[in-house]
C-alpha cells in the first residue's frame, strides 16, 4: 500500500485519504504518522477518512489526528450518514 501511495503522490494526486485504526478502535498512530510524513514530504494533504466514525471517543481521536498533522477529517459525526450526523 505504501508503494501505491508513493506512486500516486509522485504522479499528480493532491493528497491521500486513509484511515488506520487499531483493533480496539483507536487511531493507529504509527501508520497514520507514516502516511502523514509521506504526504507532507510531497507537499500534499493528509486526510483521515470515515474510519473515525467507528471510534468510541471520536473527539479524543480527532485530537490525536490533529497532533499527528492530519489536514482534514471526513466524518459523519459518528452516524450512518453525514445528514444524520450534521449536528
């Protein structure tokens, strides 16, 4: 997967969207950091996807992502759809 990510970044993508979680539903900080560094080394954006919505404590995990350098988080607010989680 890392090789594919590098190829995308080297060939014009604006960034990567990914979401690495541990078995306990927390953010996998090691893998996330690796991909953030890869994106930043190419001057691109690192975006965490809706995997965040299955975390038990979304706020805590978003704070981790902020510290890790994630540019954006795609979320439905922990709900099945973004419309349901808009609040």
